[in-house]
C-alpha cells in the first residue's frame, strides 16, 4: 500500500504479541481499522 501512496498506520501494543488479545487493544485496533476503511472506501464514521 505504501508503494501506491496510501498512508498506513502501524500499531504496536507493549502488552501484546502477534495480534491483539487484550480487549482494550482490540477496541483501539478496530477503531483505527474502521477509520481507515471509511477514509479509503468511502464509509461512514459515527452514524
């Protein structure tokens, strides 16, 4: 995606390994993913 000029966010949580098992971290991840998809696919946030 970077080669295509799409700005991406890299998310690292100190208390996680591969993936997000902690519920709070999952909320952070899915929130970031929702914003990314809304921005790049024309979805809606907050409705």
